[in-house]
C-alpha cells in the first residue's frame, strides 16, 4: 500500500492523536448521558478500499447511523453506527425514559441521536484541532436508519476516488464497562493524511 | 422455472464487482445499495443473467477493478453477456439504487454520487442503443437487489418496506 505507508513514528503520532481524541469524544458522551462511556479502539488500520466493506458488520443488516463530515486539514467521514434496538435504548437513556419506550425514531429521537453524533464528533474534532493547530469544522449530523451497505457505499465510493487504500479507525462503544454493539468510525480523506500526520509531529511549525 | 427454496444459492455481488451466471439455482444479490447502482441484465432465451455493482460514475483516473466505474462496468457487463452468447436485442436491463442518503452542503460530492452514477449508466447504455426496461432508483432510501437466474425476476426491497418486482 505505497501511497499510505506509515512508518513507526507516523503510527505513534497517529495513535497518540486518535487515542486522545477518542477519550475526549467518550468524555463528551459520558457528560451527556450521565453514564460511564468509553471508546475502545478496535483497530487503526490502513486497508485497501475494497477491504473496508468486508471488515464491517454484514452490509444487509439494518443500522442506525449518525454521519458527520469533518472539514479540516484532515477531512474525514465520521460515522456512529448502532443496531436499531441499541439506538432506541440510547434515546431512552438520553430522554430519561424507561428502556423499551422508544419504538420509532421520530423527530425528537432523531434529534437526540444527532446530538450524540454531534457531541462525539465535536469532541473528536476539537481534540484533533488542538493537537494539530488546524481548524476543524463539523457538519450538522445526518441520522439515517437503513441497510449498512446503503449507508456506507457512498462514503467508500468517495474514498476510492483516486486512492486504493484508506485509514479506518474503528472503535467499540462501552457503557458501564459493557460493549453496546456500537461502532464509531473515522475515515479520513486519504489525500490529506500525510499533511495531517506531519502537522501532529512534535516540533512541527 | 421453479427452484425449491432449499436448492437456491445466494451469491453476493460486492462493491465494484460484476457477476454472471446461467445456473438457475443462483440468486445474485446486492445487500445494500445507497448511491451505488445495481445493473441487472438478463437474456430470457439463454437464462443468462449478470449483476454489476457500480460505485462511481466514470473512470477519469481508472483503478482496478474497472467494473467499479459506470462506463467501464456497463461495457464489461454487456461484453461478457455477448461473449456468453446473449443477444443484447432481447436482453432485459433493470436498474436500482442511485440514492442520496447523506445530503450535506459541506460535502456536495457525496450527495451527488448517486445521480452521477445513474446518469453515467444510462449514457453508457444509450451509446449501445439500450435502455433499462424498469428502474427503482433515486430518493434517499437504501435498497436490497436480487436477480433470480431461474426466471430473471428482479426484486428490490427497501428497509421497512415491501419487496417489489421490477
């Protein structure tokens, strides 16, 4: 994968930035829900574009996705994925309702989930911004309930424009030390990754 | 031809892939179409069918597999059908997908991929004097697409909705 080959120093710089950003995003969600939420890094990997789809949960499964676009020195797709039942439980938690109350994702529920994505993405973006000194702007969240393949195919297609490989940051969401079947994905624009890593290096001016 | 459910074999057609079959037990499936376009071709005389999973409109800076691009992919599908003996004059073409699930002003390229994929597929077909006999395209919903090789039936399913025969 020559166009995105990462050396040991690159990996260390990237891992440090990602870890700090994910901790920040988890803190945001903990504050919002009043529960202990952590993001456990499953992988930070350079994958062939064609491999990404096969590394995700089954593409034919319905999923609730909160999508955000990060405009910055490192433009990135940020996607929070939750199985439909987990998304509804999260809405109940956020709105202080008994578990099982939310059956449909109405405007209120959609707005609550959008806020979760907004907050996690915002903390992630702010942390990256602090580390790199680059301004990061986050889009408004888009909440979708659909087949996972349908949610992800446009993102993967856009990543593949002119590139064979991409960086996948995949994290599991843990609440009160239990995995909740959620994934938080960050897929940076491959063209900007080198610029971003250089900006994160100690002593960079 | 009726194939017992248990005898059917589902074959997934991944992003950018092209799959052909004349085995009546086969069901060619794309599990989740968003902005991608599924192109089904079926020659009823031969019982030969193909499914193409288009990701991008055109091959400006082509990268393998070339079948990921609408222009190269549709050409490859038609060529492979002809190579296997299909008569394009009687081949039925059906399209699904080309949706826009994520519409954002800050990333307009993402929102427009579906429309551009559809346009490129239709243009490439038109260059060969062909057009789809049926379409289930656009909007902001994902789709599951199936082509049954036994009889050429194309089924499209939307999350939370009923299946429809194209």
